[in-house]
C-alpha cells in the first residue's frame, strides 16, 4: 500500500490526508466540480475530478471512484463516513478491482446492515439487545400477540432501517395497526423494503456508543462516547467519557462491543451503539461499520489516532495499541459546527465563507473542511467543522469549549455557534443530566438571541480587522472587563 484514494470530501477527507502523510502514504483526493478549491484537494498529493456537484454523479458513483483510482495509480481506498462507507457492494467492488479496502470485511458490513439479522447474531453472541422480536412481522394479528408479550409501550422499527426512519412508538394496542402501516410504508420509501419488527420502547435513555478496533489477532474497545445531545437524529455534541458510565459499566459495555465485533468477524475501526437506560441497563442498537464523525473525542482521551490505526490494519500491520487495560485520561468534548440557521428553524443555509478565524490554544483541535472563499451549498451535509477540546476534567473541558467558541469567528453563512455557546452555559448540561430527548425539552436553547445584531457586529469587526491588524492593541478596560459587544469583538480580533 503506497497511495490511498479518499472517496470523500470535507473535514474527513482532510483528516484522512493528514493520517496518510504521517504514515508516509500518498493521498489522492477526488472532488466534484463544487469542491475544486476545497482544502482536502489542496492537501492531497494528487486530485481527480469525478463529476458534477450532485453526489449521485460524483461521491456516490462507484464507477467514477474506481476509474479515479485507476488513473491516479492508487492501490487502496478509504471511504470516510457517509456516502459509500457502509455499502458492502462498494467494498466488494474495491477488492474485486485488486485494491485494498480500508474498512471492515464486506460480510461484516452486510451482517450489521440488516437490523433483524444483526439482532439474531448479537443474541447468539450473548450481547444484550432490547427485548422484542428477532424476525420481521408478517401480519397485524401476529404483531399484536408479540406486542402483548413484550408489554407496552413498544416500538415498530424497519428491518432495513437505521437513522430513525421507519420508526414508531406505540403506547397502547389500539395504535398498533396504524403504526405498522405508517412505519412500513416509510421503510419502503426509504429503504425499498417494508419489513418491520417490534421492540420494547426504552424511555428517555442515553445514547452511548463504544469504539472498537480489531486487527488480525486482537479486538479491543476504546471506551464510550456520550452522544445524547442530538436533534432529529443529528448529533450536535459528543463527549468522552460519559458521566453515566462507571469503570465497571465501561468494562461490561466494552466486553459486549468486543463480542459484537467478533461475532461478525470484524476488522478495522467500528462502533457499537447502545441505549443506556436510567436504571443502568444497556442494550445493543446497531453497529456502525466505519470511522465516525465523533471519533476525535476518543482519540483525545485514549491518546490514539484512529485513522492511522485504520491504515495500519488495512496494510496487515498490528494495531499500535498496547495490550493490557486501557483507561481514558481527562475529558474531551466535540461541537459540530453546521451551516444551519437557528433563527430559521435550523434550516440549512448557503453562502460564501467571507472570514474565518478558527479557535486555537491549549487543548483545542479544529477539524474543518472549509476555508475563506469556499461556497457552502445545499449539495452536501451542513457540517462545516468540528471543534474538539480536551481538558483534565469535564468542568474544565466545558470552560475550554466556551473559551474556544468565543474565539471562533465565521462570517458569511449562518451557523449554530450560538447554540453551542448557550449549551455550554446550561446548568442541566453542566450537571450532565442529558438523554436523547434533552433538546426536545429545551426549545429555549435552540432559539437565537439577537442574531441580527451579532452578525452585523461580526461583519464590521471582520472588515475592521484587515485595516487595523498591525496597529491595534487591546484596550485597557476601566472596569476590568469588556464593556460592550464592540469591546468583546475587538479583543477577539486582537487575539490573532
Ligand atoms: C430505540 C429507542 C427507544 N427504544 N429503540 C433511533 C435511531 C435508531 N438507530 C434507533 N433509535 C432508537 N431506538 C427502542 N427500543 C429510541 C431511539 C432513538 C434514538 C436513539 C439513539 C439516538 C437518538 C435517538 C433519538 C430518538 C430515538
């Protein structure tokens, strides 16, 4: 393996280029017409245009990606996350073309992609699953018998599902038939398969996932990530470790995740998702057979580089993780910065990045796929960057994230930066009292506070920056603190 083609874009493509270079591998970027000037393209050693902006004709085209690998002389493909990362047929096509697939065996992707198949395999491997059916339901009469024996509330789920599509909560028998019909038709639309099954509905759980890593001889876990802060199945903030996971619980969940990976012959980096209920019991939900967006928080507290480990394992090398017990050190938090407008129901927005000053300083990591001059369009995911901090404990990590968010200046497109700042100041969040419904209960956090004024002040500050950078010095505040919004912006600008 000498030259790796990265079948992705944005921050994860740049993240993989960096790992390739540290592993002394060459990196080949691919890009759609919309991404010609993106940072991942410039960072790579070679760049291949693969088509128009539409993902179906570029990043989702197996044919064009394999052709790009041929013309660039790449001998391996890293899929990143999203796009084709969990498409077993893509992994097979890569291997059939004589290239190294930097990911798990296609059979492991396939086994985990079918939710009822995964449940059967997990049950056989002794991994705790949510009580319920392990086979798709055939008719409403059978469904009501199963629901009665599970006990209400129950959840109807798509067998081919994932990501929350084709899911319905059913509180009483009279609602069951309707829920089966609507979940089934939603599943047919989303996955081309109307099969559904039933599970006990777990109320107000946390979403906690375990990172696993497997090479040819060992399968290890790298602890948990707390991912409960989400809205409509889009995670917004993740942390490691979780306030809800003791050392004993970590070892139990870790052992379950390792057993889950072993049961499907896993190799490489993967993640087992669990629901952790308030009474401390946990249930396997699904396994993500890819590198995940939130992998950096695990990297920070375990001192590992998960993408480099993926590259090592794909080359047939052993993982560079010491054997013996591993422990998280300190605390890491990630905020996903998206081009979504809090003043407009968090709808994706577009625009040109006119000015960008990323945060820096001790314990701060900025994983971004955009730079000044880039256009943010509606063709791709709205995530612009990930801001990750590390500190010795959770309280200091939150303080550091607040500081880093205050340093961040991004002008040209509306973002959820203000939401993250409000969350970091929130008392319930600071106490660690979160579950998957947290944001549903807190519309106050989703509301923008005076966003219009903030934007004009930020634009003015950015314009003033160009003229004043050389001469400006921080002013001496009479009362020991910044007196106004102008003062705060001036101080932020002067930091650079
Ligand atoms: C559940 C559940 C409660 N009880 N299953 C949502 C996506 C899919 N991967 C599984 N999901 C859920 N399954 C039972 N039996 C609640 C959810 C759920 C959820 C899970 C993880 C993260 C965010 C979520 C948001 C809403 C519902």
